C-alpha cells in the first residue's frame, strides 16, 4: 500500500492478523439516529451557553442595521488590522487573498468570518475554510467575530452532524468560546494560543 | 529480575512518601476535588440521561473493538482516498522510526507538537531530538514540563504538579528576564514564545482524539487552539494514534464529544473541535501539503483478546485521576509511567510490562470512584483485581518468607488439635502482652516487612472458643 518505509513493511499485515486472530464475538453498533435534546428558543439557549464559556452574543433584527451595529462594537472599533470575508460587510482592511504567507498574519487584530450554523446545546459554531484563504487566521487573530444567519441554528449535535456534508471539504471545526487554558494551577486564563475573545452575531 | 522488581516497588513507595510530605503538591492535589473533580460530577448531573449517553458511547467502543480489523482497513482506505498516507507500527520504536524518517527524508529540522499521550507513550520527543530534530511542545502545560524536563503528572493537565511560582522559575531563563508570578503574564509569555516556533516549524505532529473510518477524518480537541496552529502553519501534518482510536461512523462522534469534554474539564464542548480530512485538496484554499497517519499497536492487539480489553475503551479524559483518593494523595509522578492514576495503574503494566510495574495494580483501594467518573464506564477496579490475579500466577514465589508463612498456616489449619493448641498459646502470650492495644505496630525481624506499611491485628486475650463456652453456660 502507500507506505514505503522499511519499519512498516510487515507491520500492517501482522497487526491486522493479530487483531483478527482474537475472534471476538460480533457486537452490533447502536443505531445512528437520535432525537437529542430540543429547545423552545434555540438562540436564547445558544446565548446562555456561549456567555457561560466567555463568548459574546448579539442578534441584529433588520438586515440594514447589521453594518451599523457591528461598527459600534468595541472589539471592531478598537481593532486596527481587520480581515473580513462575510459578503456585504466591508470591515476588512487586510485582504487575506493578498497575503501569501500565513506567517504575515501576525498583526491581525480582528477576523470576521461567516459561521455555517450554530448549535444551541453547547454554544458552538461550525466554521469551514470555504472563504478563508488561511486556516491559521482563525487562530492567529487576536479577536474573532463569527456571523451566522438567524435560520441557521440547530438544537443539538445530532442535528449538526446531519447538516455536515462530508466528502466535499477537508476541514471544518466547531468553535465554542474564546481560546483558554487552565494549565497553570487549574485556574482559567482566557486567550491561550487562539483569539482572546469570540463574538457571535446572528443576522437575518 | 527480582531485584529490579523490588526496586520499582521501592521507588513507588519513596515517591509516594515524598509526595505526601510535599506541602505545595498536597495543596495542589487538594484542590483537584474542587476543580476538575467537582466539574466532572456537576457535568454528569447537568446532562439529562447522562447514564444512557455514557452507556451508548461505551457500546460504540465495544462494537468497534469487536470488529477492529475491518474498521482499521476502512479508515486506511478513506485516508488514502483523500490523499493521505497510512503507516502501521508494531511498537513505539517502530513508530518513532517512521516519524523521524518522514521528517529527515524531507530535510526538515523543526517540529511543533500538540499534546498527545500516545507520543508520550512512545517517547517520541527523545527520538526526534536524537535524530537532531528540534521539537517544541505547544500545549502550555506540555511546553512548561518540556522546558523543565518533567514527565506529565496528569493526563489532561500535564503541569498540574507545578505552582505559578514554579512555572515562573522554569520559564524565566527562557525569557532571559524574571517573569512575574502571575498566571496571565506567564500564559502571555508562552503565547508569544510559541508563536515564533509555529512560524518556523516545517512539520506539525499531533495525536488523534478520534479517527472516523467512513470519512478518513481525524478529530482533534483542544481549548488553547494550539492543535490547530500545529496543523495550519507547517506544510506537513503527521498524526499518531493507537489502534483503538478509530470510530466507525461520522455520527458516532456526537456521543463521544458529548462525554469527553464533560469528563475532562466539565465543559459542554471543548473550545476547538477540528475535523481534518486529508491534506489540502484541489480547489481548497489552504491546508498542509502532506498528511501522514501512523497507527500504533504497542501491545494493544494483545489486550484485545484478554479480559482487560475494556482498557482500550479509554478516551484519555483524566476523570478517573481526579476522582481517585490515591492519585489525590500521591500525584501523577509516583506512578512512574506516562499514564497515571487508576487508568495508569492498568495501562502502564499492560504497555510496559507487568513484572516491572507489579506494584501499580496494588496502588488502589478498589473504592470504585474511578468507574463512577469514567465517561465510558470502564470497570477499572475489576481490571486491577484481574491484574493482581495475573501477577500471582506469573510470580508465584516472589517472597520466600510469605510462602513459608502460608505453608505453616495451612499445616496448622489441617490439624484441629494443633490449631486449638496454638490459638491457646497465642492468647496466653501475645494476646496478654497486647491486652491494651489491639494492633501490633512492629513485628520482629523476619516478619518486619509485613508491618512496614500496616499494623498487624494482635490476638485477642481470650479465644472465641473460650468466650463461647463461658457465655453459653450463663445463658439458658
């Protein structure tokens, strides 16, 4: 198969044979589908969980007000270097497509990216790199702002997996809150390697 | 061999004693019950049907392991179909050789790593360094202990044993200035320091939390964001996993993500859950040029057929450590292996040899707190008993004094007259000497080993036989 390394030549065969030789009694995998938990107000639940993990949430009622509302956010006002890949929003002053080496993103203060959908159960947003030239931008930016459309909110992870179309994109991730660590004395420090803040904005 | 066995046993006792006497460490361990331990309990309470959910996660593991070869073959095909490469390694040395060769063949010299217990298990960092490859751990905890030259003391919090003062002392020489004893400042320093390492690295090495057979994806869970930086900046991504990390279907992931973060840190979901499928594909804007997956056996296929197969259900959350009264007293380092706590007492003997680590299955009170905390309900106490039995069968005569004592005991029990006489003699002598204290603190030479770590019950001053005769006469 794919390997060309000497150490590997017989290992595949011998490992798989050893496993097969155990002849364990077959056991059936549990069924796939599960209803999961449901919420009367999905965005309210999402907001509650997101704020409990240190993220901020904002909902904008009318389409025309989105840009004006975002412009007034402290995180937007105070950021000098911004990248934005959300259509119709013009907050970016750094064009990610013009940057060849992701290492040059070190000065990025704020990244505004589209989120595919939100999950109420755990306050997570699913993000793919569809519109993002550099995956690292999601982690290198000092602050991250995700824009999700209001209809795009599911109750739980089971529904989330049903929405994920795999086989198309090679990369995606759930983001739930700002980056954090508790490695020093079991105490929480917000802003480990990734963004120091996360804002999720739901728009019509 | 016997000497070596005694040695590790002594080392364990010595390390435990030192840990118990270390006030700083005791303070840290004492907090565990209020931090991770409490969060774990609260997370199960807050999750509706948590028992059924854990049961489901467990049954997926169980069914997957029953047909493991098929799922591994599917995983391999899916990874290859998405442009990745797959390697198998019989043991740690083989896995290290594969990884070092992948790096060296390309003339690369700088590696960044995200936290991976499997890479600790195979001592990958030492192998890379020996091959002249600069390797930097990027998880904060791992980075701190890498600089300090320590072993991880906890499965999810490798630097748990260190105070902020210790961390400042360890990192100050790297900074070239005295860092303040302040968590935020220390984390900010590590963040700056590691960013430059990310930027310079050619290769990123990660573990695998879950590998999905049907899609060929690997799932990486982190709170800091370092796992993603490790795979986003370098041009090559190498992932290393044990054979038990495969799950059959994409949807199975939902169950494991539900329990993993709750058990590990009490979170509903970790901050970053990345799902990575192969290297950068045509039409994608970004991604590594190459993706290599190293699948490690290292004794696991042997365990698969034994009563200890449940140890392969483990998803490395560390919940059993936080719950364990032994771990919370002696800390992670006393266990002497990469894995500590109750699950370490099972895994270390299995991966590194039962004879060398014969004391670990005994380093437990079998109270069952570990099993109650486990997100996949591994029956750790039963496995520890199993290992004790195995030890007894494999090393029948490891103490001559003990076997002599048992033979003498058996000889006395077989002869009622002798039993009667010796119990009479014992109450008359030892029983009367210890009339006021029911415990013997120290037995004389030859038997002293028994009372080194526990007291011996003194014979009663009056035999039951005599007590019964006296009392049954008084009552009608």
